């Protein structure tokens, strides 16, 4: 009997998830499936935004995503952690819950992990495979495990582009971005010397 109930619960969950995804996609929050999200009610995103495929969102706390943010595939977000200094080993049965906030116009690369309680400022760029464990100030470019600031974006240029409405996802929805793949690709030379 337990197996049958579990089976029907999983079917209902998949159906409900598809309905929620369709609703979010209609609202300008583009989420590419498959996705695993423990609680869609705790996903607070502002359109337009994009979340790539195979995202894994463990949402005991809330995940806030600002408008214009683009997230690559396989994002992992944790909003809770086990308490290892509790009354059991290796941890007890209490979750420590902290919301995660991602600012406007961020670009998060593929395979990024974001830990509970992290606040990511506006205009941040996160390199692929980074693990974000601490708050990140606006306009930072970060990477690594744990993620550290590599450099900062030009804040004045960022503000000029934002004020002019030059937001990629908005322009894409309006059909004013370059569509031809040959025009979109610009090759950049590698300036590093070859090691032989």
C-alpha cells in the first residue's frame, strides 16, 4: 500500500510541477526543465529571468531572484543546513534555514552552488563551477571554491546600460537581439603564451 501511495504522490507532484512551471514561464520567468524544486511557493522571481536546465533548488527558505538575471544549467541552491553541533551525531534533526537573494541582472554560470543565507548583489557575474558561501557585493566578478572576487565590473557603464534599458532578456523577448548564430559569434584571441 505504501508503494502505491508513493507512486501516486510522485505522479501528482510531477503534474503540479509542470503546471507551476507553465505558469511561471507565462509570467516571463523562463525555467528550462527538467528541474527539481522542493517548494515552488518559496521561489520568488521577478520577470524577466532565466533558469537553465537541471536546476536543483532545496527551498526550505526563500530564494529571491532579481529581474534580468540569467542562470546557467545545473544551479544548486541550498536554503538550509543540518545542525552538526546539536544533540545527535553527525547532526541532529533540526534544519537551520536562511533565505538566499540574487540581485538584478546577474549572470550565474553553469554548475554553480549557492549556500544558505548568501546575498548576491546586483550585476554580479559568477564563474562556472563556483561555490558561493559568502555575500557578494554588487558588480563583482567571482569564481572558485569557495568563490572569491576576481575583479569588478565597470559600475558606471553598468548603470548607463541599465538606465538605457539595455537588458538582454527584455530585448530578447521583444525580438531585438541578434538571432543569426554567425553574427553572434565573435572569436577572441588567447593572449596567454603557449607553454611548451
